[in-house]
C-alpha cells in the first residue's frame, strides 16, 4: 500500500517560519508549496520537486479577476482587502494597472525572474504545456519525482489507459499503487470542464475560480497602455522565462 503524508503551504495565507522543522515534525512526504523562494527551499532536507510557471501577463489578468470577483477576502491578508476595495471603484483598464503595481504581484515576478531554473533536482514545467498536454506532462513529472510506476508507460499502454479512463466508472476503489493509469485518472478527474461546472476551456465565467482555462488570454485584455507599463517593469521576466525574445510584442 502506497501512502503519503501530504501538506500544502502558502506563505501568505498559511505562513511557516521554520520549513525544515515543519516537514520533520509532521513527517511530510509530499509538499505543495505556493509562492516559494529559493532561500526557503534550500532549508528543506534532500528532495526532488517541480515548479510551475505561467506567462506573467496571463497571471496579471487572472489575478485581476480573482481579486475583484472570486478570491475570498481573508482577515489575515489586509493588502488584498484594500486592493479589492480599490478594484471595485475603478475601470478594468485602471484595475489591471493596479494589479501590476500590487506588491504581491511585483514580488511574485521578482521570484520568477531570479529563480535558478537550472537546478537538477527541481524540474520546471510551464502552465501552457500542462494545458496543451496534461496527461503526458503529469506522467513525466511524476516519473521525474520517482513516484510513478513506469511499467505501464509505453505509448501503447498510455493510449489504452487513456481510453479506459475516458469511460471511467463512478465507483472506484482506493489506489494501492500509483500506476500510470492512476495518474491519468487523477488528471482526468481534475479536468477544467469538471472543475468549472461543465464549461469548456475558453468559455469564460469571470466570477468563477476556474475562469477560462486557456493560455494567452492576456491578448484579449491588454491594450497599449498595459503593454507599455508591463514592458517597462516586467519585460525582463518574459525574457528570463523565454516567453518573449525582445520587447516588440
């Protein structure tokens, strides 16, 4: 029987002062760490992991709709409460500029800019790749973590398992191994159309946490004012992540 002790940390919503002690005390096997900084991760005992990045322009658009509509306001995060109040009083154009100036957003982009992407024990995956081919990306990630059973990872078995999952029964027993089939089933059960309540990717609900489910959505919202502001402050982040090669976008 394969069992893990799992934990999720967000340094804003659920801060942990001593990450090494937290992991040791709670015997954590699998940690989901939101908004990590490399100085904190370097304090964790030997591990393998992956970091997910996303086009920063899409982050801005997504963060705007989240902060103004769908993200719950928490008493512990006064900055968000203040921003939400401001966003409710201005136009979308002004609101997106406020989002770019939001301290949390600027700090996140600073982390993304300075992240050591060459680390051999942390794999980088782009959100855009996960959207394009979630099944293959997740398989490769969990194989990298040495968690997935690779005995069924051939192309033939992959296709067979995928077909099986697309006709999955509602009643399933608990997983006793993390096979490729198990992984594919988990990905399928967390597809956008299910989490969004039946919408297809690209069908937008601005008040839902799973708003649209696509990449490149910034093109539908950025005007010349937004582009100029973003290029002046964050174009180097786009270059570092290979989303752009210059500032001519």
